[in-house]
C-alpha cells in the first residue's frame, strides 16, 4: 500500500514540495503545494489533496441529493439543494418526452415544500444543476426524520466503502438516505431515529478524528459489519 | 497636548514596536456560514460571512466568478459620542478598501454566478479598526470554507512625535503625523492594502513597512492559533498521544 502522509492545514499553508499531482483544494506554485481550505492534507503517490472540514456544497454530476421544492412553473420545479445554486427538475424528465404543459399540473406530482431524493444529471460552471428522480429510491420522500449536517462531513458519515452507514443502520434498525448535500433522511422506529440522530451529530462533530467507526460501533453495541 | 512618546514609551505604555493586546476567536456566530471576533486594544469587531450564495438581482452576477460584497459598520455605541447608524462616507470607503484587500486572497473563479457577503460590525472602536477588521474577516472567510490562496492579515504603522511606531491607537492616529495601514498575505508575501495618511520620507516609509510586516507576522500566528483552536484541537491532542 503506497504511503500517504497527512497533516492539518489552514489556507495558505505549505503542504509539501515536489513532483505531485494537485487533486483537490490545493494551489500549486512552482513545485510547492499550498492548501486552499481548512482541513486534512493528504499527499502520496496519487497526488496532493486537502479534505476540507468546512465549506459549502458544490454539486457534482451523479450526486444523490435531498432537496425541497421551492417553486414551480409550467416546465420545471425549482429545488433548494442546500447549495449556492438552485437546482431544476424538468417536467419532461418526470412525465416523459411527450410532456405538454397545460395537460399536466406539476403541483399534483410535487408541491411546494415537498422533499425529494434526486440525482444531479447535469451541472457545470455555466449552468444550474439539473436533477432527475428516475431511479430506485428516488422521488418524493413521504416519511422519516430530516437531519442536516455540514456537507463536508458526508463522506465521513458514509465511511470507507459504506462502513459507517452500515454500522448505524445495523445499530439502530433505521434506514438512512444520505444526500451528498448534507441532508439526511432517517426512516424507522422512533427510538431508533433518536439514536441515529444522536450518532449522526456525533460523527459531524468528530469527523476529523481517527477511529470514529470503532467509537460508533461501541456506542451502538454493534460488532464489525461485513460488506 | 503633551508628548506622545517619552523615553521610547508611548502614552499607553507600549514600546514603539509593540502591538496592543489582541485576542482572536473563530466561529462565534451560529447562523452565519463563517464568523470571527477580534479584540485589538480597545477595538472589538465581529465579522460574519454568508455565502457563496445565489445573487439577487441576477443581472448583478458575474458569469465566471463570484461577487464579493463587504459592509463595514460602526455600531452607534462604538464611539464615545453616539454615532448615527446610517453608513457614513468613511464607512462606505472602508468597506471598499476592505473588499479590495480581501479579494486577491479568494479563489473567486471557484464560485461563478454567486455572491459572498462579509459583514464587519465594530462594537467598540479604537485606532486601526480597518486593519483589525481585515484580520478577522479573513478568518471568517476561512471558517466559511471558502477557498483562499492565503489568509490576509493587516496592521498599521505610523509616525508619532517624529518616530515610526507600530499599531497606532486612536489618540496616536489623531495627534500623530502619519498613519499607514498595510494588509498582507503572509505566506505569499503579497501586499493587498497600502494606504498612507500623512507624509513620510523614503527612509521612514521603508521603516514603516518593515514595522507593519513584523506586526502582521505576530497577528498571523494568532490567526493560525485561533483556527487550530477551533478545528483541530481535539485532533491534535489525539495525534500527539499517538506519537
């Protein structure tokens, strides 16, 4: 396994020098690499990256997000996805290509205030994100408890190959839907939900610490969960 | 008016190259995306950062970068005589220079079509509030998780009783001969703000820059400490234990 070095950095701090590839949140000047964010810098054979500890959610194509319908027109819904960009869910992506405005009322499908699980199908610097709700587990969310965490902590909540999320699901008997935008829906029995919310908040607070999965396993009384 | 410097000691008991006592704190406001608080002498300034967020009205948005908006405001109770809360000519100007001092540090191209709002509220004022404001604002930006080339740190130097001094207090600013605020990105060694009120010789100017940069260096250490305190404290302890 190639050796990866880690260190805590703040913006402008020198991470390392040498012939590396800049991966994320890194500024390269000459052969020196500086951090652009507060976080944990990792550098090794693969390249240099900074895993940020704080920051906004910037959409990526294929991200699963949980959003709230905030408005609709004849052709699309506007969705708040907890980001600096408003997402659009096109009516033709929901009703099919033959959709004609006037025949269908968008509000019958999703009303203002409804929560949806969706996938980002298109996004770049020049246009707002486009969502899709076609796929298993996507669409309107009708039940469960909504928890919001910092979007930068989402990878930690999922864990390596989903180890953390499996641990929480096994320990609480709840089903978690984690949006990359930091919105989580917990479905299950009330006592399980209370436990799960507590664990999620703990993971958010201690995301930068090592051995978090073991700590959560001990807290929930769960043994190692296999993939 | 008596002398402001006697035997190398200033009216508030400092040496000529000494900063006023300072304290920095990060993440003081829950509702803001990023926030910071600074005390520098009698200055007490709180800074909140919101964003990046969608810009309304939309025609103000720039297609390739974010818009930075900055508001420096002195609260009515920040001075000894009540200050009317409406933004004055001076506050509008300081808002502009602070924005221009922070802009070079931000990777504005990472957030196209958005806006970042910075609010600086002076709760109690002393000399050098724009410098203290910049120092705290860059911490608040970092706290908001906005990508930055470097932190920005600012400090003033000036001329009082014919001597170059560091970090002027209110009385030295008013009675002294010159005041020169300097903001710098310390790791990149780039000056982002340089103002001069008064007249300095070439020699004095060089001396003033050196003084201001030395002050910035000390404040940068404090900025660093404040961020570490907020984000890594528990993690660092764990790392040390492991080592």
